[in-house]
């Protein structure tokens, strides 16, 4: 009996040392993200609306910066987990085939 769909097994080629380097760079980039400093000057008249809009814009950028930093950190953790899983699969397969691990 033939299975209804005999799709090939997906194969992923990972280079753990390269991914370790990329993950370290991603963490460094995430750590380098800094919120914008903003100390609005007291404004009156027509400049007041501009000052308020500028403060809101800076606040929005700072919120997005923090979200980006958190997402980059989360992605780095996921990349580490992926590399760890790939190494474990390679080691397990090597043991199962009777090949020595490097």
C-alpha cells in the first residue's frame, strides 16, 4: 500500500558556528538599542502643539525601540534553541550510526 502523499522529508542545513556568530551580533545589536532622550522645552502658543506632537512621537519611537529590543532578544533565544536542537540531532544520529562525534 502506498501512502497518500509521500512528500520528501525537509532537510535544513545549519552552520552552528556561523549561527553562533550571528546570534552574538543580534544580541549586541539589541543591547545597543537605546531610547531617544527628549527633554521638551516649555512652549506656549503655536509652538505648544508642536512640542506636544514631538513628545508623543519620541514616546512612540521609544516604545517601538523597546519592542524591537525584546523581539531581537527573543529571536536570539530561539536561534540558540535551534542550534542546540540541531547539534543534539546530529550527535544522536551519529551515535545511532556508530560514527564518532567530532
